[in-house]
C-alpha cells in the first residue's frame, strides 16, 4: 500500500512539474501598422467607388483597382512597434513583471521572429497570415 501511494505522489509531482508555464503572447495592433491601415482604406474606397458609376471605363478601372489591391495585400510589412506583449493574468501578479523586458519602457523585448530567405526579411505569423517585420 505504501508503494502505491508513493508512486502516485511521484507521478503527480512529475505531472505538475511538466505543466506548461503561464506565459503571455505577442499580439499585433493593426492600427499601428501602416500597411494594414492602407489596405483597409483601399477596401473602403473600392466599395464606395463600385456604386458610383457602372460604365465600361469605370468597370475596367474597378477591376484594375481590385487587382492592384490583391497584389498589395499579398505582402504585409509592419514595423516592430506594431507588436505588443499581452501578459497572462497570472503573470501580472508576479512582482518581477514590471522590471522584466516585456514591460513597456525603454528596453522592451522583441517578439520571436523567423527569417524568410526569399524576401530577406524577418516575419511572424498572425492568424495564419505572414506579417513581415521591418525595424
């Protein structure tokens, strides 16, 4: 009986020790990214322009604008300042959060990035979309 209890305590200890640490996540602020703001304004202008005139020239211009917008939306480049760190609620309780590099201040930490050799830029995925980071 003692061995079963000891084994169960040891197993529970291993399970608790191997649990993931509570950590926050890096999020993208779309309003701080000029490329995403431009894409949103272009979509708004396309909707406004599409209901203005239905002539042959205007339809051709609308098709050209939509093609240009698709090409522009295919690659998104944002500055590093468009990303911010959202700490976990348990992480906020810790006293060293305010002094860590994640806190807003002069020496903020950077989000983890990958490197794309073809574009020669660092990038990060956000909701399945590849966001290239400049700066």
